[in-house]
C-alpha cells in the first residue's frame, strides 16, 4: 500500500471497488476490513482512491468480492496508471468525467466552437452528434448543476459557438434561450477577441479535498491533467478570459441579440 495524491481515475476505480463490495458481499466497509484483516481506514482510503493498493491488496479485495482472474487482470491493467498526473481515455468513456463533475466544488470552463455539454439542450446535443459523428453526451450529468450544494460554475463561451449553426433554426433558438436563462454563470468572449479563439477548449476542476485538474477533450481522447504545469496554464487562460470576456449584463445582452425577438417558449421544452 502506497500513500499518494489521488487523481480523477484513482477515485473512479476506487469507487468501482466500493460498488463491487456493496453488490457482491453486502458488507459495510468496517466488516470488509475485518474480513481482509485490514484496518478500516485502509478500505476507506482504497475506495476513495487516496492510496495505491498493491497487487496483493487488490487480489485479496477482489477475491472477497467473488471476482475471477480475468476480472483481476483487467482491473490491474487499468489500475496501473490510475495515479498518473496525465490520463487519456477513449472519447466514449464518461464515468470518470461524471464523477469529477459530481465531486467538484468549482467548475470553470472555456468552449470555442460549441456550447459546453453541461449547458446543451437535448436537441442541440443531437444536432452536434449529427454534425460530428460523435456520441451524444450523457446529459444526465447536468443534474450536478441543480444540486443545492453544487459546484460554483463559470462558463466562458466564445461568440464563435453562438454563430456556429447546428441543426435547425428552432434547435439554435432553444439553445440561445437556455443559455440566456443561465446567463448568470456564462461569460461570452466577443468575436473580435481573436487571440482567445486560438486557445484550446478546457475545463478547470477544483475540489475541497483533492488537487485541481484541467480537463480537455477531442474526437480522439478525453484528457485529465493534474500536473502542476497544466493547472498553471489553465489558470493563466482563465485569468486572460476574465479580462476580455463580457460581464454578466453584457453577456445577457449579447445572448439576447442571438435569440432575437422570439418569445421564450423554448424554456417550456427544457
């Protein structure tokens, strides 16, 4: 067992262990520790991704859960890089991102050509899928925005994303209306801010009891970067955006320009 800095993926895999324990043993954490001959804190820390379990630790844990050698070898393969400061996942993997969003106390995002998935309407998401061929994002993740104790969020959105037509006029109208309804947490980066248009879309996640990380995605991979350099660059980007983005009132007016005089009937569809 090695104590180390947790990562998004170590917390994801730790939670996988917790779910296995609950599903296949019915044991609580303390009872599981007794079964394994461990201190209860070891089970808790392992399941929260705070410590790196040894191969023997994992073999013992998964054996109690009734898992076979094939499962163990697959888990061990995934666990090998769980604590790396940089992690790339396939584009269709969503669980690590969803857990990261749910755990975050702060989410600061920048998007250039499309609306952030946490703010997309269902029709916009489907239109984006039709245009890119990529799978529709799991919009159930948006529930994190509605939690009473949810994360503090700021979404920087380049005006290019507002001008990028996806789907029908009605699809875009609904999306503009939804953005306007959430304008308190949105800051539009004006089209003339050309420098910002060449910056990569990314998200900075901050946590109460874990190090911050920067997240970026493309059609090739989802990348979680917890390295100090990556986080510093992310913070520098958002400092820049904070200086050039429209303020709340200006953002609201800009979104209203795109929505036009159309009544806010689309809100009823959300």
